[in-house]
């Protein structure tokens, strides 16, 4: 079955939408998701919408739920069966209802898609870095200011073109598209000082 690109998500996107730490996402992908819910394209692993739901569900399930039970449940969800899955043995039984989780992820995916429509990566604008459509505002720059606890009202005053929707889009974008590599050192780190002064400490 072919999947449209808009229906596939990188692990980082899945983590941002499901609000699950990346370490937990990779653990779920590696150990628990059905292979059919993972798509390989150009050496990159993508998750289907159903897989994103399973990532969140795996995070929500009690830690003592065995891996084999999780695999069984996620496999049934992938097969398109009821969102209420039962697993039982002579010793124990589990009933997992994924309907609320599925509804939550569906709503978050809608918000994520709306946010992505506000952001472009145009080689002619800011060297292809992510910017808000119709502006030269860098998404990572705005997100960095938000992480520094700069009030939203102050940001909108400094950047008149910035809207509340853009601010929300910046928050989720940087989670879904983290910068790669080490952060660049500030320019002043290797620069020579403009002036220097020797200060002698007065002995006690």
C-alpha cells in the first residue's frame, strides 16, 4: 500500500506530535512496532499515522505491560481491527482501548499540518533556512527567544509580522525538526579583546 508523503512522519515529527521523548520513540520503533507500520525511503525511516498513535499509546501504557502484549496490541491496531484490543492467557489478560489516544493524535496531527503550512524553506530566502511564509523571520530564532522565556507580547511588539499562530508553529517545528550538529560557537569566542587591563590584587 502506497503512502502519501503527508501521511508519513519522521521519528522526530512523531515525537513532537505524540509528545513523547525521542529516546522512547526510538525504543518503540526498534522493539515494538509492526514492520508494516514503518516505511523506508532513501535510507530514512518514516512512521505511518497509525504508528504515531502506537508510539503515544506505548508511552501511556503501564510499565509492567510486557513487550509481547504491546506488540500484539500494535499489530492488531495496524490490521485495522477495533480500537479495543484484548490479549489474554490462562494467567492474565489485558484490554487496551486506543480510541481516546487515537482521537488525541488525530487532533494534534491536524494542528501540526496547519503549523507546517505557515513555514517554508526557500533557497532564495535566508539561505533556505526555515522561515515563516511571506517573511524573513527565522523559525529557529523565534523558537530560541521563546525558550529564553521572552514574553510573547514582547516578541509581537519587536516583530510586528509575528502572529500567535506563528508562535505556536515555531514551538512544534523546532521539536519536529531539530537542528543537526553542534551549535556554532559565538563569533566573539575566538576574537581578540578590544582592550586589556592588568589588575593587581591587594594583599590582605
